[in-house]
C-alpha cells in the first residue's frame, strides 16, 4: 500500500544530538521539510557508511531548510555510546532518534517484527507532515545521500512550481517540463 500522502505518525522520541539528549516530536517536524532515515542498528556494518554519507552532505540539506532524522530501534544512550566510540559516527550533527518501542518504525511501516529492527527506509516529509517520497531497500545495500538530496530538491521545486514536473536525473537549475497534450508522444 502506498505511503505517498500519508500523514506521519504522532510521536515523541528521545534524540542524541549536539552531544546531548533532547525530545523530538511531530510538532518539531511539521512546518519544514524532513528526512526520516531508518536503519537497522547501531554498531553494525553498512549503517555507519550511510550515516557518514549523510553527515558529509548535511549542510546541503540544512541549506534547503531540511532536517535529517536518523532512526533506529536503539536507545538514545546507545546512540551516544556509538558516537563516543566511532570516528565515523562522531561526524554526525543531525538528530539520531531513538525508537526502542517501535512507534516510528511501525508508523512508517518499516518494522521487522520478528527481530525488532527497522528496515533501511528513507522518507521525505513535506512541511504539512505528509510523506512525499520513500524507498525501502534490502538490509545489505547502502543508500546514496547525493541522490536523496537531488530527490528532495526536485520535490521542493515541484511543490513551489505545481505546473511543472522534473524529468529523470533532474538537477537544480536544469530544465523542467510543463505537462500538456503537446508533449504526448514527443518525449
């Protein structure tokens, strides 16, 4: 069942961010663009490569008014311990949400119930709190932050320009399309 247009679940979660703990809720998300980046677990193998990839382009997400929230079913204490022991994870400046009860993982439909871990799910949420893009990939394949950023910028563009659409591989500043009968069969 499609998640597009679905309102995100109401939640309150502890986050490890800026060397401290803070509560994050749906109220903190609504009103801006957000990415929820679910991953199976701290202290694993593929996960730190993905989180580092996001950390490396985090300022570009911030520049387009988007917050990243990484999410696993670990606690905020485990996030801190991982941060304190891994040079890779020390690079992270975005909030690392703790979801030990699975409220977020179930709300975004990425919980692997039999093991209590989240799938590798990526969700772009618009300022209205609606999911406008998502992907879920197998646990043994990492995701690409550059493509996620490109997709976010395309979604922001079409939100601001509803008469236009972005073709495949569209990048900021590139030509867009204006759907019309005149384009049918010409592309």
